[in-house]
């Protein structure tokens, strides 16, 4: 038996004997409470001594140091497949204008405007214009003219009522909406009319993505990781090599938004490993100005919407990148 265990057994026996003697001699409630307090303090003392004895045991046990074994990394299996790392850029031109309102949204906003006009408080003429002044007369004349014009519009014919044509204030709001459409610039540009897929000023209310064509296959600009390059360094380098340096672009993050694997029909020998396929990591980027000057290695480029991208890429490629586009 170790020294620590012997000390702990002796202290425990003495404490139990003293508690038993106190309990036998207790004849009143106050004495019983004293016995309980003594037992509580004794338990605390035992706990502290137990901690001390445990530390003593550990110290005694640690006097003999265990044998130190060096960690040996498991040998890598020789048949682990290697994929050649590539980085690709999903270069995006964001929307320039908001999307066109749906018929339901147009009706909703017209209803909200009519409701706001009906519940709004009347204009306080007496507060803003001096009674009998020229400004007040002009205001009243203009208000009377507006009331007459609105009344003329609000008088529908029986034929209009039968065919369900808009009447009353609905026609007023429709005329105002039509006036706004006449004053606004057209949503379609010349590039939309000519279907110029190389122009950036098309499909202004949607995202456009840059695709390049190589050997009759459409893809995002990509390339292999060279040496100790990181993914975002490879993506920026390949974008400049393929599309030129006349674009003001920005890579949104240094982390890829996704990846896809592609297996070769036959393994390809590399400088260090034999590759069974290619793993492409996709990083998102934005274009702010400039245009593509395509390298001679590629056939053509295009700025396409998500639906147009789906039409041009292969089904396998779309299954890998479709969820990354907005």
C-alpha cells in the first residue's frame, strides 16, 4: 500500500469514530445539529485530503516516466487516385435595371396608390395661401380643372361598362402609368434586337456570364494550377491569359463556390503523379468595365444568361455548375 492510501484510510477511520461518538452522546436537537455540522465539515476535509492524496499518488506514479513513442504517419496507399487540380472563373455582369413588373404587381401598386389617395387628408389651403390672394385663386382654379377632368374621365359609357373596360380613377392611373412608360427609356437595347451575345449591354435585368468556346465546347475560363499557386491566383492568371487584360474585374472570394470532377478515359502521366481525372474548382468574379480580347487558343466568347448557358454547355457540365448560377 502506498503512503497516500495509508494516510487516507487513517483519516477516514478517525473521522468516522468521532462522528459515531458525537451521535451517541447527542440528546437534544441543538446537539444533533452540531453533529450534522461536524459531519459536513468532516466531509469537506475528507474531500480536500482526498484531492491531496490523489495528487500525491499521481506524483508518485509520475516518478517513473513512460516510454515515449514517436508518431509514425501511415503509409499512403499506392492506389489512391489523383485528380489534376484546375481553377475556373464564373465572371458575372450583374443586372443594370430592375425586372419588369408582373401584371399582378402592377395591379397591386395601383391599388396601393388609390388607397393612399382616398385616406390622405385634404390639402390645407387656408394654411398655405392667404385668403383672397392671387396664389389662392390660382390654386382653386387648378383644383377645379382637375376635378372637372377627373369627373369627365369617371363618366363611363354603357358600352364600356358592359365590356368591362376600366372606368373612373382606374383609367386615370392607367393613363399616368402609360405616360411614365413613354418617358422612360426602352428596356430593350440594340444588342437585344440584334441578339449580339458578345455585347455587355443586353438583358439588362438579368445576370450575364462569360463563356468561352474551345474545340466546339463551351466552358467558363479555366486552367491548371501551376506549381505552388493558390486557386484564386490561378483563376486570375488564366482569366488574363484567355480574355486579355483590358477588363476591370474582381474576384469575389478566395474560396471556391463549388467543384466538379471529370474522369479521363485513360490515365495521364504528370510530373509527380499519374492523374485519373480533373477536379475543377469554380470561383466567382465580377466585371465592372472593359471587354474581352480573346486569345487565339479559343474560338469565340459570349455573355449569356443562365438559361442561355444551359442551352450551350453539355448536360454533364450543367449538372455540375447549374446550381452555382443565379
